């Protein structure tokens, strides 16, 4: 049996990469990681248990590349992970064209340096993938940072935010937006755990205006938008409006959009255009993003369909950070 999903469509490109970095085979990549005491598959599945096998092998290859390149710092290891992910992109796919693998590596590298102080998952609270990604970052990023990275979730719906917070042990921040004064006020904060997860703040918004105000309140430096059930009502408009206001005040803000097909069902013209269409959510992401990912923020199968690997984009952020930190720790032993 093949080692992972889409083996035949991927292996030639993978072999080119392993040859470039002096790795004997994809199986040898695992041996290189094992010798460093890094169980990459365990880390990846620990972030999103429903990920595909090809996600575990893609990160294994990336980790082996990082070890071969002697990446002793997590940020450098993250960029090398991106090379492994890129090698797994199916030739001619949306993911390969957008260089999504490299993009994930570069995003993780930014989160592992002091350039970013606050990262936001702009995602629908009905999606647990944002929580999975946030937990992965909270567990590991601050092990290699001088100043702790703030991680927030900002989604539509206060009840949904509280439920997500309670289930995952986050801190729920209930806000009330004053539309007359254009300002957001905190009503209460409830921490649903006393551990590392409590550092993650989860906000629920009633509107785009409130969502943008929350972004300003937390002074978000980087965000990733999801494509859940409310992408056109909340996530993408918030990212776009916040970016415009950041530019006006001279603040640097890096916007990442996950997308690549789900939006096709949101508009009859897009459906009629078929594969020639960007899709509505994909189009909105292109309007504000500095990096455009491919496929669902949460569903492994949809990211696989876009030609990357079977893992949601949000969990991938957490996995990239977690594996990169594990590599730094392995070198420091």
C-alpha cells in the first residue's frame, strides 16, 4: 500500500526535493527525525487528530530538511518546514501555484520571532479548527520567544464564543460595541481554565464594526481568515476593513486568507463558471490578503482537493509552530 494519500501524484516532486537536500528517501526522512528524537506524526496528529497521513509525512520531510540544513532556531526550521510542505503540493494544483507550502512556513516563522506580538484567528466559532490551531501555538511558540505571543479568536456570535471558550479552556471576553461612539467595551472576562489555554482570548462579535474594534483593541499584527459559514458576513470584511485602517495609521498588518473553492457555492454566477471562478470567499481573500492559502481553514479533505495535504489551514499554523519548536529543542539537547 502507498505510504500516504495521493502518493503517485506527489512522489516524483518529493523525490526531487529529497535529492536536493541529500535525503535518501521519504522513509529516510523519518529516520532522520527519529534520530533527533522527534515524533513528527505525533505532533501533527496532536494538533488535528483527523488529519491525513500525507500531512504527517509532509511535516516529516520538512523536519528532515530543517535538520539537514542545521536549523537550530525555530524560525529557520519553520521556513524549512515550508519547503517540505511545498514538495507535497501536487503539480499544477492551486496550492502549488500559490506556493502555499512555503507560505505556511513563512507564516510560522513570523510567529516565532519578535516581529509579531498578537496573532488572530478570524474564524467562524462553529469551526473547531481555529481552536486546534490556537492551542498548538499556545503550547509551543512562547518556548522560543522573548516576549509571549498573544493569540486571540475573533468570530461572529457571543454565545458561540463562550461555548468554544468553555469547551477548550480559553478566556471568554464578552464585549459590547457602542455604535454611537464607535468604541468597544469589555463587559466581563471568564477564564475557563488555569493553564496555558487560558492565555487564549476568545471574542464574539455582533457585527463587522465590533470585530474591527476588537482587532484594534488587541493591536493584531497578523491574522488568518477562515472560510466557514460566515466568511462574507464577517471574517473577510473584518480583515479588509482593519487592514485599511492600519494602513491609514501607519501600522504594519499581515493578512492571511485561507480559501480556494468553498465560495463557489455562495453565488450562482460563480457556480456556473465552475473551475474558472475564484469563488466569492476566494475573491474576498484576494482583496485584502498578503498571503493566500488554498482550501478550507478546517476541513482536511478540502485542502487536499486544492493540492496541498489533508489538514485544515488553521491547524497547520499550529502544527508548523509546534514542529519548528520541537526541532529547536532537539538541537539544544
